[in-house]
């Protein structure tokens, strides 16, 4: 999600959102989401999702160097994602840490904290048809390959 590489595109209607999800492009894309479509963003990917606990949100906030109160709930994550090595239940933190510390380094902590606090618009990342990624467990470092996943908070969703 490099600023320079991103083509600025915005989702402004529910119909556009549905079309983009049903007819995915080959590669993963990130879109700006207009406030009027925000409620539809919150409805995404509710199957097998669980809400992150306050302890898990605090852990995420500490990593990002911000206060847990600043982060916009609800934080939802796929409840099937459990580390096979240490049994950690993966949260937003594991995905965020992978994006910040992985290769390539995709984000800064400040930018992610801004987005999750609602200070930098609403964003949706849509997994492409060839979608496959590795997330690294923030506890033991195990790499976990996944093909489908969802995680979201009030201002950001990955679907
Ligand atoms: Zn682990």
C-alpha cells in the first residue's frame, strides 16, 4: 500500500462494493471507501469471525505506539487462524506486524495507527484471485500460509 504505487480509487456505492468482491481482479487491490459505504464494510466477512478482546486490542495498540482508546472498534478477525506451532489465536497484530516488519516492508506503524484510529479515511483491501499470503505469528515467528481471510475494524477491512 505504498502511496506512490497506489492508484487512488474510491468505492462510493454498495453496488460497486458487491461487484468488486464478486468479480475479483487477479491481483490484490486496495481501495478508498466513502463514508456512505462504511456500514457495508462492517458487514463483510462475518462468517467465522470473532471480535478481538480488549487485551488483544491493547497488545495491538502497544505495538503501534498508540493508546487502545484511540483505535476504532469493533476489531474482527478470522477465528480459524490459530498458529500450528504455539497455538496463538492470530489477531490484527499478526497481520500488521507482518506488513510492517516483513519483506517487503509495506507500512509504517504511524500510518497504520492513523488508519485504525479513523484519521486517514476508510480502506478496503480486496484479495485477488491468485491470492495467497504468509502471515507470521507474532509470538513464535511461524509462517502461516492462507488463501482466504478476513479482518476488519471500523475503518479498514481485508476481504
Ligand atoms: Zn506461534
